[in-house]
C-alpha cells in the first residue's frame, strides 16, 4: 500500500526491516492484539493445532528425504526409515502419532466452537475456513496413510476411492481417473505422494486466512457476548502467549507418551504387511479419526425411495401453510400475487406463501418420482450421507437460529450438545465394528441424530428455548461473586 | 481525469475486452484438458489390458485367482451341483436379475470367470463356497454372492463383473 506521507525509518534492525517490508501485520497475526480476558482452557486448542501442523510439516519433509514413492519400493523404504535411518523411527512415529494428535486437537477445537457458538455472526467465514481446513486435513491424512503401502494402505485406498463409483454414469470414469489405471497401483501411489506433500502448504495458507478472519472480530469467549471496552480485554502477549505455551507443554507430554510408550496403539497391525492386491484383510477399518464418518457411510444397507425424502418436505410445507393461515396471510389475493410474482418476494406475506408453494411443489415432485419407483441406491445414500456430514457444517451458522452464542446460557441446548458429543463417540465406536446386525441399527440411529441435531434441533431450539439472562459485560461476568 | 466512457469508442472497447476474455477462457480450458487427462491411465497401463491363462490344471470344484489389470480374476471350475443350484433360483429373488446362462459361455457352463472385486467398494471376496449362498463372501461389508457370482445379500448393488474373455483352445482362455 502506498502512503501519502513518507514513512519514517525507526532505529535498529527492526526499524531498517520494517521500513522496507512491514513487520507489524505478522506481529498482529501471531501475538500482538487484544483478547477477551475470560478465555478458558478450551481456547488453547487453536494454538496447539497450529503447533501440530508445524510438527507434521517438519517431520514430513525429513521423512520424504528417505522415502521411495513407488509400489515396488515404498514398503521397504519405510522399513529402511525405521531400522537404518538415524532417528528414522522417531521421525516416523512423530509423524504417525502426530496425525492422531492433530485430529484429536482439531476435534476438541471444533466442539469448543460448537458449544460456545463461535460460528455465529460475525464469525461465519472464520468457521467456514475452519471447515475447509478440516476437509483438507482429512484428504491429506487419507493420502498419507496410503504411502507406507501396507495392506491397510492399499485396501483403505481401494475402498475410499471406490466411494466415487456410487455416482451414476460419471462414477466409474472418475475412479479410473483417480487411480490412473484399473486398480490402485503405482500411478495412484505417486499422485497421492505429490498431493500429500502439497496439501499441507495449502492448509498453511487457509490457516493464515483463518487467523486474519479471527483477528477481524477477535476471539469469541465463554460468555459469548461481545467485548465492549478495555475492561473486557487483556493484551494477548504476555497473558495468552504464556497460557498457550503452558498448553503446549501439557500437550507435548501426552504426545511424547504415545511416541515412546505406545507408538502403534492408534494404528493397525495389518499395515505392517506389504500391500497385496489379491488378498483383502478380513477387517478393513480406517484410521480412528475417520470412524464416525465411516459408520455413517455404512449405516445405509437399504435403498431409499424418493418419496421418503419428499414426505418431510411436504410436512414442512404444510407447517408453513398452517402458520400462514393462522396469521391470516393465506388469502386469495396473496396467493395470486405469489403466483404472479416471478421472483422471490422476500420476507413478507407474499414471500412466505411463495415458500409454501415452493416447498409443496418440491415435496410433491419427490413423492411422485418415488411412487414411479425411483430410489437412491444404498451405496450412493451412504456416500451422500458421509460427505453431507461434512458439508452440513458450512450451513451451521444459519441452521442455529438462537441469538445467544454461548451454551452456558442455553439450558436446553446444553443437553442436546452433550448428546451430540456422545453420539459422535458412539458413531466412532460403531465405525470400528463389523457392518452387521445391531451395529448397523445403531449406526442408523446415530446418523439420524447427527443430521437431526443440525437440521431439526438447532433451528427449533432457537425459536422455543428460553435462554438464561446474559451478563452485562465480560468484566461483570468474571468479577461477579469475587470478594 | 480518467477516460471519457461516453464516447462511441466505449462500445468497441467493451467488445474487445469481452473477446479477449473469451479467448483467454478458451485457452485456459484447452490447456486444462491435457492436465486433467494426464491423470488417466497411461499407454503402458492400457497395453497390459489382457492376460492368457492355462486352465487345464483346475479340477472340478476348484478355483484360482489370476491378475488382470491389477485386479484379481476368479476362474472357477463349477460342479454340476453348483450349476443346478444357480439355475434353480427364480429371477424375482435377485437384486441384479441375470440367468445362469448369461454369466457363462455356451458349452462352457462349468467355467465361471469373473473379476474378483466386490461391486460395493472394491474388496476381494473370499471364495471356495464362502457365504450363505455357497459362492463368495466379501468380509469388508458383508456381501454374499451365489454360485454364479450374483449378489444375494448385503450392500453390493450388482453381480460380480464378468469380463470379456475367449477360449483360445480347450485349455486356454484369454481375458480382456
């Protein structure tokens, strides 16, 4: 940015540099900004996720220097790293355990955001960037797991890439394109390696955007109310830098405990057998951090007729219509207006009737298609639900209709939230079980609650829940009750 | 002052800008295709698309696995009981209705040749009369196939794929 007034060069090396390339923005991004004074330990997990990314990139780059990305050499080169390379075992265990740690930390970070309503205005974009980071992380982790070319690598890659074959017509060509052949093979391994190296740097880019968006409106806080003045704030440095470093210390103790005492606890023994395209291991499971999504994928063992999708839409249309009739908006004149206005009329009587007609029409079409006999095949339904479980997070800021951010002041929400956490854990456990019998039934129930939480519970809670009284300000909230 | 956009020149400028943008977009699309297509199977992968197998040593009731296009292919020498069991199933019971005849070649009904890849998510099913229908069973997500490799139970949508193949002699078969 050009300045009208010439900038002054300040003394010292910092001044010399800052005169030529501004250093202040970088400082602002990392530690030099005011923060709410009441952040609790749940707010440590953002910075811990940052340190995880740094650990993964450093160990990853060093591992690359000894790894051989070919179907013939990959497995042996990983063993070479484990046995011959100086501290190769440490680098590899740090990288493998680090991935699990990274996901643990990020999941806690996300649940923190869910509980304290950190996704609500004006932080929707901040939330979106976070969801994008999560999706990039999942892609990166999945491709990284393929690189050792063990049995789980190979068959995990086969199963997950085959998900795309569920899409009608374009499915098979997409799978062949992903593989670069007719099965998972050398070309697949090579491209996964290239992308596994590339994507972390894309994550770094999105993390920077995440930080810029964070600092535009500042951190949310346990009360969920906005910072109103200097009494609500403290400088990030030294107060939260110290707290973050303390968090790093605790985190690294846990991390080290896994690396040195249980490095393979979170992995699968099958991955120490070299990939064999002729034999599938008897029990394929993904890494633990994918298990809830895997359970959702496998919950659908039956075809879904279209009318089953149309009925809830029709019910929704009926509910809207009932509301319109009650408020006296459902008049003949308004209906004619709604039908002859060829654009969204917006938030008024005519617009609401348009909504009734639109939802009713869409529901009716779905039911009719269903009655002709069209279904979504079980396989496609599972794939759509699994991807939908991630995509729905983008809509969360609008699905949660409550004006109150923090769960601390939402007595009903809290119950549903903790049930959501338990449900996610249950889905994770079910994902590790064989897809049969009672496990499938529970997976389906868990899937229903997962989507119900976002699509039904959150929209309705905002309308019917009576929140507790919010404190006047953050400083009042934290000094209340003290001597 | 900036340029005066009210002169007739403005229209010509819009046209030039639009044309330039359209050419740019076309150029970008033309370059994008080679990039995308470079990820499709390469010539050497396509060249290895057929395989020849000697089947003289496979006894009745036995099955072997061979590699074709990086995937296993099951070659099963079916018993008369296998074939009968398969023929006895009414088509209405099948998710992906196909007669036994449609799964094999005429006069060679004892030879069942299929790609050994579960049509659900690509695992290799277990053979040798595994599963509830004495055919194949996929351990990944629990799909059961019968003695003609047809899907009977579980999440897989279709029967095991029968590849193109010809008997080049009584003892040899070329797959692909």
